[in-house]
């Protein structure tokens, strides 16, 4: 059954080991670096648990993201659920609970991928999906190895910085090492630790994937600087004060993982195939694409409001800029709809259907290129007013307030409304929070040299055969031009 927001917040008070700015955090639901974002995620749970959106977000008492889609219509229903949560965070909460829920459903769709002669993780994958769905749990994931380590560069003993198996016991395994970029992990109930990159055959110790509760002894999350903590107020920082999902370094200090929580063990082939030979990655991409579409809609809405507030909306250059932005929104929408329309059977249909792989892969290229273009377009529309804004306290001051109101108002727009809009634009486009989001949209699918190479395998035969058909249709013996 779905949980309420209160249930979710209570689940975070479990003694988890979170570090920020050299200090261990106690209760993240009350800490000024995390409490507002935790409340924003709790609101997502309330929307699913008991609201007008419950029928869209849930099916048979569980969130739709946990369901294995069996048809095109199921994919559309899942996307509509993704969009409800994405709109609640204006697209700025990327790793919401529905993200890894889709990944777990992908594992469950093709459990035999986890079966090898040495270790059979099929039942564990099914149980993992069932546990998350039945408990309505928030699972995060962290898959990136520290930059000091590369596949095949095995480090002996304690010199290896990567999460690896250091011991096996009757009841499970002991792991040690680190993983990077645990986005939203501090807000999760469980964290899936694995690798999505290919490993060398010799990397058997690193070839492990498991899921553990965030409060597991020996597991530490070292959070990056909190934009929420630096926010002055919701008025001054409307996005970073409420939607900073944070990114953390995960450190395992001899963490014990029960066998039932292990999905892959000492098998480089399985740790790679579990993402690519199941619908897991495509499901993650589906959620991300729906969120990206929503985020571009929001940013374009800011651009329209700015142009109208500045009295420039009807100027031809501005109209053209708005047209380009709306075209990018339509492009993002088209990728989502096309991936759904080109869905393919999984495991001969026994695993349901998955969004079209070629469109899903191509989305990575589009999103990483379009997002910075859109941000730049809107910055130019906003003008220099973004960088000299007074604070909310200035507006409340008995002497400064009227002064600001006189000089920063615009025709038809009181100073407070205009400043509020510009502060929203700055938080989305120019703040440190905004810089993090631009980097996130460029790279959260992976490095371009990785996904562009992967894209090069999609549709090669069809493109090549069409060009070759033309070449085969003429030669030196062809007669004079008709």
C-alpha cells in the first residue's frame, strides 16, 4: 500500500549516518540542510496516498512505477504518473522514488538475467522488487566508481577505492569501498549499489550489486554542500530552498550484506547485463524523459512570464526566442511519445514491454544538448535585472520597501511581483543550484563519449542499407543523365 508523507518522514528517523560540512547530521527531517526537500518528497507521497491524483499515480494500491508494463497503454499510464510527480517539483527533483521503482520493475521483468552457475540472484531480484512495492519504499542508487579507479585496474588490498567484496560469510558478504554521486540517497530508504559500466574479467571483487537500507551499520553518506542550507528564504531562493535533492559520496566500511539482498556476485557480465539486458535502464530513461519534458515546460513558462513582465513579448526577436523554446518543449515531448509508441516486447512478451531503445538512447543526446541551449536563451530574455535584486528583507523594511517599490516596479507589475519572478528565474538559471542542474542534465545519463558510442550501434543497418541501395542503383555503365 502507498504511504503518507508523514509515514515517509518517520521512516527517515532511523539513525542513518549522514555527514555534512564535517559534522554528522542527526534527524534530516529537521536539519536546515535537508528538511524542506524531505517535506517536498513527503508531498509526493501524499499525492499518491490520498489526493485527486491518486487514481493516476497508483494501481491496485501501489505506485504505477512499480508495475511491469504489459502494453503501450500501460506505458502511457506510467508516464502520466511520472508527470504528476515531476510537475510537483517543477522537474527539479530528478531521482524521485518512482525512478528506481521503474528500475526494480525492469529487474523483475527478466529475472533469469541474474542467474549464473556461480550465483543465482533471480529470486533476490524478484524479492527486491516486491519489498519496495509492498512497502512503498524509496530506493536510490549509486553506480559510479571513484575517478581514481578504472575497469581492469585492480588495486590490491586496502588500496582499492571501489566498493568490492572483501569477505564471504554464511549469511552474506562484506563489502568495502566507495561509490560516487548518490543523488537523493540521503532521502532514501534503501540504496542500490552496483556498476553500470563494463568491468574487466579480472574485476570479480568489484562485480557486485546489492541493495541495503540506508541505516545499515558501516554505511556512510557524505553529502555535498547543501544549497537548501544556503538559501535565505523561499522568496529569495524558491527552488533551491525546497528541491535540493543533494548528491552524496557513499562509503562502505565493512558493510555486511545478507545474501538475500545481493543481486549480482563476482560476475562482471551480470553486473553489466542487469541494466542493459533487462528493461531497467529503459525504465529509468522513461522517467527521466518525462521529467525533462516537464522541466522544459516550466523553464519556457518562466521565459514567457519574463517577456510579458518586461513588455517585450510582442517584439519579433523575443517572439522568435519563445518559438525556439516551445520547439524544444515539443521536441522533448516527442521523444517521450515516440519511445512509448515504439515499445518492444521483453523476453518474447513474457516480461511485458519496454520503451523503444533507439529513441530512449537518443534522448540522452538531445537532453544534454538542448538544456544548456534553453538556459542560455532564457538568460538573454531576462536581461541584467537578474543580478541586482534586493532581498525579501529589503522589501519588508519600512524605509527600503517603499523605495524599492518605486524604482523596481514595471508597468502593470508591482515591484514585489517582478522581483519574485526574477528571483525564480535566477534560481533556475544562474544560481549555484542552477549550475548543478545544468551539469546534471548534461551528464546524468553518463559521459557523452560513452553514450554516443553506444548510440552508434542503433539503426546502423537500416541507414547503411538505404545509402547502399542508392549506390547499387547506378554505375559507370549507366547511360547519360535523363
